[in-house]
C-alpha cells in the first residue's frame, strides 16, 4: 500500500473518530441534533454531517460543542492536521 493510500485511510479514521465523539457528547448531554444546531447557529444538516463524517467540523467547533454540552473537548482533536 502506498504512503498516499495509508494517509487517506488514516485521515478517514480520524474523521470517523471525531464524528463519533461529537455524537457521544451531544447524546450524553441530552441534546437532539436540531437543538445542538440551534445553539451552534448552524443547520441540522451540518450537525448531521459532522456526526456521519460527511462534513468534518472546522477548527474550534469541537471546543464549542464541548462547552455547550458541558464537557471537555476530546483529547488529540486537532482538526488542523486533517
């Protein structure tokens, strides 16, 4: 497997991991996707995209979600590397 293929697979795994962390934070705080979307000032489609990995969140989004959900941002969640 080439370096490029390995890098793409690693990138996809990171996005899926972040997506799952977003979903867990939202779920644990008892918020629905529409509720989180309203609090974040984004569409429900955007929140759904973050949770499915179809739309990786921009820098600062995880920290904002963590604040809204009264949780700590996931460790190692550096979106600048994605």
